[in-house]
C-alpha cells in the first residue's frame, strides 16, 4: 500500500495537534476506551465488523462509536472528556467520502446543553481556520424545520413528508405501503433528496430535529435536542443534549431491536452496563458530539475525496 504524500502526513499531524491543543486549552481530558467489544451500538442502519479468534471461542465487534464507553467515563465523575479513536462501519464504500475505518473525535461536557456545545464547536472551527490560514468559510445555525420550509415549502409532519414523496416521486412504493413506514424513513427520504442538496455552502449547524429522530438525545416539547454539522453539504458531526432517563432509553433500545429484526439484521443485546450507568443516576446532565476527523481534514485541505488525505481509504480501496 502506498502511503499518502509526506506533506499531507505532516499536515495531518498538525491537524491532530491543533485539535488536541484546543481541547486541552478548554479543560478536556483525553481518555481511551476499547475498540473491540462484545456488545456494540444499536443503530438500525449501522453494521459493525464481526471479529473472531482462529478457534472461534472469542467473538466480538469493532466499535462503530466509543459512545457508551465514554459515557461510563463521564459518569465516574469527570467533567470534560474526549477520545480520538479508530471506528469501523461495514458497508461504507462506493463513495469518495466513506471508508470502512475512520478517525473519530468524540467528546462530552458535563453541564452543557446543545446550544452550549454549538458555541464550543464553533470556536474549535475558528481555531482550525486560524491554524490552517483558512478564510471565507461561514458558520451558520439553522433549525431543521426552517431548512425544510426554505427547501420544500413544507414542514416535516408525516402528512407533509408523504405529500412531498408523492409530488417528487421519491419512491415507487405504493402510498399504502408508505403509510406503514417508520417516520424516520419518510423523513430521511425527503431530507436526503430534497433538503440536504440545498444546504448553504460553508459550515451549517442544523438543530432541533423531529422528536421521532431523537436517537440518544432528549426531547423538549416536540423537538429532539440534537444537531448535525455539514460543511459544503457533507455531514461531519452529530451531537446530542444527552438523554438521562433510563426508562425512556430502554424503550428506544427495544424499538431499535425491533427495527433491526424487521430489517433482517443481527439483533444485538442491550448494553446493560450502559443501562446501569443511566439507572444509577450517576450520568450527569451533559452534551456530547462525534466529529469525523478525516472529513474535516479533507475540507481544510480543500480536497474532495478521502483517498487524497487518508491512508484508511487507500488501504480499503486497494483491497477491492
């Protein structure tokens, strides 16, 4: 496998040094957690890599995210933590911005909500712009509902989504079948086809998702208190004002198990170690975010493919 150019490797080191410097300046402690676990995330649309010993006696998965482990660290009494780690997702191929292995920054802050975290991450990007002599990149915040209205003329109620799907012929499925779909499937069908392509250039923080798309975020009123970040239309981060209600979290995990079964995917056990953290009441009010560092680095260098800046991409592509 041919390495990425020397100059790119030097800049990549500078990027990671800059990132760690920002975090240490803001009081974060670096922790490290396992990348090989027997129980992984429950997300229905993410698939982990299965890893077995030669004898088959040991079996586990490469993590799709360090989320549960980091939350356990936060519950131990720490206030500000982060990890830069390798994460793995099966099926991430066929695109210049996807690789099966990638570098993730995940951090958690005790006492923060989603708005506090947006402010912190904006200052992180401002530091990167300074360190890499980047100018002219705008930083905007916009609610998902506002973006839907601007892009489609509709909000994101189920009836509006169904109307947009029919109007733009986004699926060949009969209307009767669409009525049985999960709300989240309807939402993202419209979002990916009609909304995401119309995102402004620069960095956009999209906040206040529909409550049905809450994942691990808390719901306030009818909005999920989460945000995602896009840079020139490319998703680079996902963040939550974290759910701390153990009962509600178990209900969501069970719903995700049911959906994985419906999709004919392996159904993973609920991570009871993580649930015990929530049930103990020791997990604090906090906000957390995961950022795709390879994509951020790609954008800083004004490149358009991970193959140009990531050895993970090159290793993967050479084996196709």
